[in-house]
C-alpha cells in the first residue's frame, strides 16, 4: 500500500507532452474564458476526445502498449494517487469547474431525499412479520450504527479530499488504482441497475395506486421477447430521463426541488409516528424477540439497505461551499436524524399492530386501515412515491459525479468528465448513466434486476474504513518499515477475525467458543494497531476513536456481507471479471500514460 515502482523502470513509448493533439480547426473552435485560458466547445466528438493517450495514437502504439501489459499492471497495481492529484490535476480534465453552490442545509436534505425512499415502507413490514417482530426497532438501530460508522469514515475523506469521485477517489489515494477501479466499477454498475429497479418500482407503485390488483397496468407485454424482458415499461423509462434531465439542468435547482419534496415527506413521517403512538398498545411488543436474537440480526442485514444512498451525497463535496463545515454537519447530522426516524417509525408500526397481523406488502397502509383511518393510506402511498422520486434525483447527481471522476482518471474516456459551461454540471456523464439505466428499466423486470444486486455497497463501505486506517497509519517515506509490517499484520487480523465471525454466524454456529476466539482476535488486532503511532493527523475534521470505530465498521460491514448469500458473491465475481477485460485492454494503458504526465505536476503541488 503506497508502495510504488518508479515509472522509469517500465519501458514504454515516450509520452506526448501535450497528449491532446488538436487540429487547426479545433483550435479555432476554442472559446475564451476567465483568466485568458482557451477552452474548446463543449459539444464535440472526435477520436482525441475519447482516446487522447499516447497508447491509442495508432495501431502501432496500441500493440506496443499491449505487449507491456504485465509490467504496466505491476506498476499500476502498487501505484497510488495523491490528494493534490485528485483535487487539482484531475479536475483540469473537466475544463471547467463545477459550481460551488451547496451548504450543510442542502446536504442534509440531499441525504434525506436519497436515503428515505420506499425501503422503510416496504422492508419494515416484511422483516417485522417474518424475522424480527417488535425487535425490528433494534434491527434499525444496529444498521443505523453501522451506517453511521461508514458516514464518519466518508466524512473525514470528503473534508480532506472534496472531489466528485467520493469513494473512488478515497480508495485510489490510499489503496491504489486497481482496487479503486474494481470497487468503483461495481458500485457504479449497481447504482445504474439500482436506478433501473427504482424506476420499475416507481411505475409499479403508481399503477397500484390506480388499480391495486394490477401493478403491471402501465406496461406493455411483447410475447416475442424472453420472459423477464417482455414487459416494456415506458413510465420507468420516462421517469429516469426526467430525473436525470433535472440533474443536468443544475445542482442547486435539483437540491431545491429535493428540499421541497423532502420537507413534505418529513411532515408525513411525523404524522405517521404521532398517530402510531396515539394508537399504540404496549401488549403488541410482547414477545419482543419472537424469532430470537438471530432474527433481529438477520433483519438488520436486510433493513440496512434502507440506509444506503448517503455515499452518493459524498460525491457532492466538490460542489460544497465550505467542505470543512458543511460536510460533517450535512452527512453526520442527516444520518443521525434518519436513524432516529427509522427507529420511531418501526416502533410505531409494531405498537400499533401486532407483528403477526402486519401486511408484508403494504405494512403502514394496512395498519392505518386496521385502526379505522383508511384515508391515511393515500398519504403513505404518496410519501413512498415521493421517496422514490427524490432517490432518483439524488442518485442521478451522485452517479454522474462518480462517472466524472472515473473519466478524469482516464479509466473511461475523458469526454465523460467535461463540465458544461452554462449548467456547470457533467452533462455527458449524466447522459451516460441516464441512457443506460433507462434502457435497462424499459426491458428488465424487477425480479431480474433484484437478482443482479450484490454486496458492492457494503464492500465499498468496508474498503473505505480500511483506506482510512491506511491513511492514518501509513505515509510513504515517513512510516518506518517495521511499523508498516506491524500495521499490516494488525489489519490482516482485524479483517480475518471479522470474516470468521460472519462465517460462524452464517454456518448456524451456536457455540460460544468460536465467537470468543474470533472476538478476542479482533480486539487484539485493534489494540495492536492502537499502540502504533499515527503518521497522519487530520487538519480539520477527523474520525474519533481511531482505530476502534473504523475497525468496528470493518467488522459490521463484513458481517452483513456474509449474510447476503451465494448469488451476491457470484455476481460480484462475474462482473469484476468482465471489468478486468476492459481494464487490461483499455483502462490500464490510459491510466498508465496519464500517470506519467500528471506525476510531476502532482509532486510539485504536494511540495508547494
């Protein structure tokens, strides 16, 4: 980690110092901007806009690059980016900066709009009825604490590296290009497929409000297509295009619309909680653990998905006015608020209705009908539909910014990194995400989409916690080799013991000996790391109780990963293998060329 081979050791063609070689016509198309810099027109499409690197100049240079695949891979596998490279050097690829227009207030409501979607209304009833019973409130508390630990790690990175890449940039700086590419590729794929699934859910929910007996009311069947892809959904297609269109029009405008909609949702949620407690019966809380403590933990692994989405807000750091103040308040404040809200909503439901009588498909709507407030179910339906809409809006913002930073690093063509001069948003990146998710949503059914979901998000959260520990304890050319070895041993013990606890739990192990040994190992690894001197101290805001909180985050996330089943692992392996093919033939060579050009500039910035 942070062990780099000098670029001079790798034999390669001499990079073109300008790389972006432009024709006279293109030069004449440039327009002036502030500071006297000349910039090209936004809407353009040439080979040089997509593949400007030396390796792709012609067939000869490409063959030469392919012949050096393994030494280049060795170089990029161990090479890391730097804060300066992510903050300054790469942002030049966008030619124009994004608008710094967001405050902590915007971030709180963007997080609220992204996280508080349909999940709380759908998953709560299902898990309370099937697994946790009244202890579903503890399931939400456990998942909330896990999410909050991840938020702490994200916040420290976002304050110090406020760029659009979010976890991609954090992993690239601390764990290297290769891990960042695999992680970012998986989470971007899951985000696109998740957006498609959310679009299909939006269509189903709207149809059920019109006719509860037919959720496919707004779809068209085409018998000539394969099963699972033969129900065409124009509504899902359109809602995804609309959401991404709003995101392209301007970040502040999207934030404003999300804020208005989220305020309405918050008022409805307050109504649900108040009415729930007014009609509460304490007898409904008995038994509190009908399926045992294990049922509560199994439910926690499922309801965790109700908290996902805050990582998309972290990608908005580049557009935040005062990152050092706004990001901690926005991210930590919103997740704390959401955890309390979820626990209160779960408690209100299980006190209002006995868990055995909860409807698994429409828990809150049916619960209100059972207490004689049939009209209130429409409020719940509108609130859930609104939640899906704001999740789409914020997701559109976040996914495009992931894509932008990946393009800035040349892992995908840099054309997708361009920022539009008028909207000050990455329109090309947004269009890519919009078109892919809309096409997938148009053809693919919900059961097909749900089978593609994986543990990518939990894996990313775990890797960010690992990256934070690396950032604190290892600084190149500063940390003594002996301390590095001790740190790596402790980190290995933390990860291995966390995996062991998850494996014992999911093998239905009931003995305490295995848990005790793994728990002691986890504790020992964390204690050993705590005894090492930290080499990096956050300048503005840092995670408290390092390494204890990041270690706990690693343990909880790996525990939840282990609960996701065989298909999730298989999907991850297949998708990662497909991504490696692209990386070996394109991404590796593009990033290798760019690293030669950016290294000197980045080093100068670090030393200044």
